[in-house]
C-alpha cells in the first residue's frame, strides 16, 4: 500500500503560504487544528440519485466550498479531504475499501474533527409519481348484471420529505441522556437513504484497536460529536431549513467510530425531493449550506476554546463576541 503515501500528500491541502494572522487568535490546543472533510461516496458509488444529480457530486461540490471557506476563515487550520474528485477514496473497487481508507486517512492525519457530507432519499426513486385514489362508486350494467364499480381519480404525486439530519456514532452509554440526541434504530436509515451497510465488512469492531477507540469515543469524542452535530442542525434551522435532528446510530455509519476523533455525518437534504434537489445543486443553496457548516464550526471552535458564541447573538449579528 505504498502508493497511499503519495495519495495522502496529494489530498492534504495545506493552507497557502503568506503572512499569518496575529498569533494567539485561534491557536488553542483544545480547538480544531486539523479538520477532515469527507465527501460521501464517489467514483463507481454514486450514492443516492435525484432526477439530474448524484449524491456523490453534490457532496463533493459542497465539500470543496466548505473547505475554501474554512481556509479563508481559519488560515491556520489544516484541511484534509478524503477525495477532491469523483473517485472512490483510496482507489479501491469496493465501498468497504473506501470506508477503510477514509478512516485510515483521518487517523493518520491526526484529525480533530471528521465531517462526512451526504444527501438523503426517502426510499423512492426521484421524480413525480402517479397516485390513484378512490373517490366513489357508480352502478353499471342492467338487470342482474347491474353492479357497483369504484371510481378513481389519478393525480401526480411528489416526494415531499425534506430537510437535514446529523448522525453521530452510537456510543454504548447506559447513563447518557440528552433531549438533543435521538436514538435511531438500526436499519431504519440504511434501507431508505442509500447509505451502505458495507462498513461492517470494512471495520472489525472487535479488534483491540476498535475496542480502545470505542472507549476513547465514549470518554472523549461523544460529547464533542454531539455538540458539533447539534450546532450544525441549529445553523440549518436558522437558515430556514427543516431539521429532523441529531441521531446516534451504529450500523451503516461505523466510519464515524473508526475515526478516532469527534465525527459527524451530515445528511444535507433529500435528492428524492425535486425542490430540494434544485436547492442542493444551486450555487446559492450550496453556498448557504457551506456557510451553515462553517458557522457551526466557528461556534464549535469557540466553545472548545472556552468562549462560546451566544446563539441568540449570532442569529442577529455576525459579530458575537469574537
Ligand atoms: Zn450517502
């Protein structure tokens, strides 16, 4: 796997040279110094499909916009992309190899935060569909052939499920209770969203390393993953999007635990919904989502550095207490 080293360098984007901002601003040891941006799917794996776009391409496009914004806002932050083109990360020909590569790259890069960007579907092919509805009955025929038949009307239906949700890895925390975090059972998402379940093939969750990571996650990463996920959903809500909330899952999302750092998977919207597909593909929509994610990162960073940005303030003024 020697070629991985070269790929790693190629995919690692250090910020451009030039004068650094005044020291002491955003260099807290507790903050995010390296962020891993993971555009979901790629290459042979298109992810879910809309009428005219694929999840892999929408995720890549928004990931690159997010990375550019982060580079501008946090010039000292190192940004590592798991992919910058339409390929399966690592160049393998299975989804499992790609998941493995993503987690490995994140860990070797010593990321402080892992953010995977995805799009959802509601379990149906995109596009309008015909709905037939019973509206009454009538009698046809004569004499003993006379009988009642149903009357139907047909109309065009549209998939209306819309909005965002964020997933964090389901730590085995008996005592953990939070109103903000929902527990979504296994299978519920995987069957409908187009997210693969092949991560059970990619990661050995019983290896000593995985068990150690799970303990670390519980102790150190769960709270910060939940914090970042909650901030992301809050920013989407402020932008007028529908937020289905923050969920914790295990199956189909183990890449989050395989990365030894706070990690969040964001479903940015439904490609099965025509209106939302247009939004997710528009310059305006992509910029808005990238800004929402940036704002969540800004608040996350400020919280870790011990000077959280007041939510109410940041709604109305961009200044906060920065
Ligand atoms: Zn996906």
